[in-house]
C-alpha cells in the first residue's frame, strides 16, 4: 500500500500520541529523572497512582513500612526484631521521597527551606480560603497557629478542664447503663465523648452525642478524611468532583455533617463575645479577607479542621490504649495499681502533681501513640526554589527543588533501630531509666509531628487521655470480648497482636469491644 494513501482517524492519531507520550514520560521517569537512582517500587517510580491506590485501600502506612523493609539490606542483628536493615529512603512517586530516620526527620521538618506540599491545597473549600491545615504560606500559618494556641495551651487548659471533666463524667455514666448483651464498642462511645468535648471547646456548642442522637452524623468524618487522603497522594484526582470538598455533602448519610457544623457556627456567633475563650472566636479574629462570604468560608474550613484534629486523633489513641490494656494483663494490673494507689477519691483525679506523677499512665499513653499514631501517614513537605546557592541536603541526599519529601510516622514508629520489638506493646520503654529508651528513641517519637507545624494541642490531648483512662480505671474494671472487628485488617496484623488501623488521613479503626464491671459507685454530678 502506498504510504501516501495511508490514513488514520482522528481518534487513532490521539491514541498514538497518548501512547507515545506515556512511553516517553515513563522512560524519562525511569532513566533520566533526578530521582531515578533511589530505590522503590517500579509502579511508584512511574506514577503517583501507586500512593493513590494504597490510600484507596487505606493501607498506605503499612505499605510504606513494607517498602522500607523490602528495599533494605539483610541484617546480622537479631536483637531488633527485624532481619533486615530498613532502607532509609525510598521513592514513593515520580517526584516523592520518603525517609525513615531521625536525622531526616529533623532535616525536613525543622528546615526553613521547605514548605508544606501544595497537594494539601486540595482541601480548600474555595479559592483564596486557607486554614491552619492547608495554609502553605509560612507567615499566614504562624499567625493562625499562634491564635489557636491561645485556646489550647497549658495555661488555658485550667479554664477548659471543668468542661472536659463534665463530659468524661457523662461518659462514665454511659459505661454503667444496662445493655444487652453488655458489650461496648469503644470506638463509637469514645468518638461521641471527644466530639462532645470539642463541641464545647471549638464552638461553645453542646452536640450532646453521648446522650442524644440528634447530631449523631457530626461524628461521621471518615469519608471526608478518606477521600482527602487519596487526593493528596495524586492531586490530579481532584478534577473528579467526587474528590472535592464541595461535593462531600453527598457522601454523608442523612443530616449533613457540614449542615450540623453550620448550626454550631451560627449558634456561636449569636452569642457575640460571650464565652469568647473558644476556637471559633479565635478563628473569627484570624480572618484574612474583608469579603464576608470568603471570611465565612475560612471559618467553615477551620471548623472542619478543629473537629478532626481534636476528636478523631484522640479517639484513635484512646481506642488503641483500651485495646492494649485489655489484651495485656500485666500492663493492665500495673496501671490499675498505680491509679488506685495514687488517688483516694475520684475528685483528686485532675491536672496537678498527682496526675503528673502517674508515670506508668503516661508511658501507656505514649506507647499507644507510638503503635497507633493518630496520623499514620506521611506529612508531605516540598523543597522550595529560593535564592540560596547551597543545595537542600536531607540526610546526605541532594534534593532537587520541587521534590516532595517526608517521613512516614507509622514506619518510623515501627523502625526496630529505634524501637526494639516494635510490634510489642511495651510501656516500660518510656519509663525513666529504661535501658530501651535512648535520645534517638525519643527523637523518633513524633505522634504530634515536630517543628513550626507541629500539633499545638499536644498538652490538651495528654490531659484528656490521662483523665479518661484514670477516671475509667478508678470506677471500673474491663475486659475484652469478641466483636465484629474488621476481619481484613485484623488478619493482616494478627500475628503481631496489634490494634488494627486503616490510614484514612487520620487513623480509622473499630473496637475494641469491652465489657465493664463496676468497682465503685459513681460520685459524679447527675
């Protein structure tokens, strides 16, 4: 056939061009890209779909841990609980590097030459609307963070503590209510508790989830976080409206999550300056736009963040801790003895020297945070183009401008070089004088992240967790019973006897299922 007579349809031309484009792109990413020499899965080197796929499976944290082990070298050491050296850096996307060391942690998150990845802009509710979570500009983020910190710092906690106690007392009453068959799903009731606390701290608004089902859908944040996590791994997916915040209302069952937030926001602003020591009042003072609609969007944006940061994270920590205590009799008995010998009545269980002296309680909380980090994934940072002539160096590696870099919290927390027997619940490692604890061990412990974007609510989280566990163990004994745990996650980690979590930006989980036995008559306000 004469070549001149050979023709193709427009669709065929487009198909050929597309094939040629992807072949050339793949060739570049494998053979010529600046990150080509870094180890990592082939699929990850070729496409950001690798991260999105495992985020879709809610398993990206575990896969990252496995990849660090897979590309490591055989180890001759037998005392770490791992037969391979962890690979210190892997390529998890065409333009992404994940590190697994304390040195890299400091090089990345304490550096003034990196910024939060632009991928987080996908969580914007509207163009020009920024919150604490997605403010890329360092000065804007610092301003917002400082104002939020005024509400949740240690001094302010003295004002907030009575609110926390009231909600915990309601929680304790719920534990004693007659039920058939008498089994409690701790994830569910702890989420209601933490949401009720945040309702007051963020909005001065009573959600009353523990006693009233009216606002029960405010606790359903899983779909929001899940889709955000997928899109952050591959921001181009935001082009599909199913992954944008503007369409998330369709994913919330029944009464809209965002509509309930709107009710809380309007209720707060109807109070004016009364009770102004809450997060929403601070949000109103941090507005950066003079446009009323844009300002309202900023407030909504922060409201979504406050609830997730203050509730979902603490729920994950407490659920994991109740699981590990119920699964480890020796730890349970030691903690029970500490609490019941330190206090003489429930009224003494409050912030102060006695609670601070419960060192084993703090060790148990820290170990739960290590094994089940509330944010188990990678907090992405981006190397910025600046006028400094010196290259950005992370753990001895030259990082090209525009590269996304980070440390995966779950992988670092289970790195046997820092935490021997990383899948064993061992609170003793955190006690003063423990031979298992070194400066590197403490430096590798990052449940609240580090640096200028570290969690500002750390003190409040520790106080809430300490009060919930101490008061519960003062009034009750509890034991683990069988329940409808997610079998897929449970079987994947069963041989480690760990609390199964999924990575949906924030740790997602179910259970544990516990049965409570009253030790003392409740002496709490009714």
